[in-house]
C-alpha cells in the first residue's frame, strides 16, 4: 500500500497524565493517554511493508507514544516474548510467521495486552477469526491515519479504565471497578446494560456513537440494528439521568448517533 494514502500529520491530541493517587480520569476532550503509572505508553507496530511501518510509527511518535517496529512474524514473537507493550498493531500477512499465529501465541501467554489488527484481509470471516482469536480491534487497509489514531486512543483508554479508574464527565462519575455510577454524588440505580452504555458514551464522548457501534461493543453483536432493545435501554438511561441531574446530558444527532456532554 502506498504511504501517500496516509496523512501522518493528524489532529493534535490532548495529553493527560493519570493521577496515580486519586485514580481519577477526567475525560474532557479528544485526548490520548501517553503515560500510566509513570511509564510512557509503549506500542509495537508489526508490518512487513517497511516504509508503511515506519510511517505509522513516525505518526504515533509525533503523537507522543513510545513506538518499536518489526517486519516479520518470528521477530515480532521474539520481541513480544521479552518486552512489555500496552498495544500491539499487528498485520496478518507477515513473512516467517503469519500474524494470526502471532496473535494466538500472544493470547496463549497474555490476556491483557491490547492487539489491533491492521490488515488487507477485509473479509467477514477474517474479521471474525481475528476477533475470536483475541484481537481487541480490527482495521482494514487502506485506512486513514486519523482513524488509526482514534482507535489507538480508544484502546489505550480501555487499558487504563481496566486498571480501576474512576471516569468523570460533568456531574457524572463512574467507578469502573465497583461498576457503579453517581450523579451529583448520589448513586444511580442502573442496569448492567445502562451502565455499559453510559461508560461507552463517556469513553467516546469526542464523537457521536452510532447504534451499530453500541451493538458491536455493548451488545457484542448479539442484536440486529433494527432491534428496539437499544432504544429502550437508552431511553431508560436518559430518563434516570434527567431525574438525577435535572437535565439530559445525552443528545441524539440525527444520522450520526448519541453523544454525552457535561453540565447543561
């Protein structure tokens, strides 16, 4: 793939240093988590097209991440076996050892490191196999670098959230360990699905979240896009938030999706 497909000079990300003492993450913008517990976020890019690999790495370094690269599956597995990464961006069509085998090796040893498959294999069965084998996300080539940046931000946020952080958005607070939410300091009575929807909207508040995206990430694809289940759960969540806050922080952008904001 031609590197000219990419715009390496993407949008500037907001940098946030997580407060290790409070464990509180204030999500206020389109941000990238570059540090966690005093360590810089580390990314490994595994791509056999060296020019493309280095271009992606350069763009991520400009965003502030620490990035290593390698160009074949065997080398990737050797590096992964001895080094620790927060995220691995993995091509599938690799020489010496196929990327899918690398992924399976990773998951046999490690269930915590996030893996984003970046591949020209765009068929439905390829995506299903990759996600079922343990990938956290799947992005097909050709792609826009800005979209890759957004997915990297999302995956690094998830990694931090999984380490017992509290998310704050306006007068809302979500404890990701206790699985509770409060509004103006008062605990909300939410169902598991309502809490999952609220958490996903807060984590992705920089852009509208479509119904299809919620199906994929909150329902795990177990309902179809024509189901009324999602609208019922969101309606119930909005009613509870409106009662607790005195206003509805969730808006529905027609043709785009749902967004959550701060105070009214």
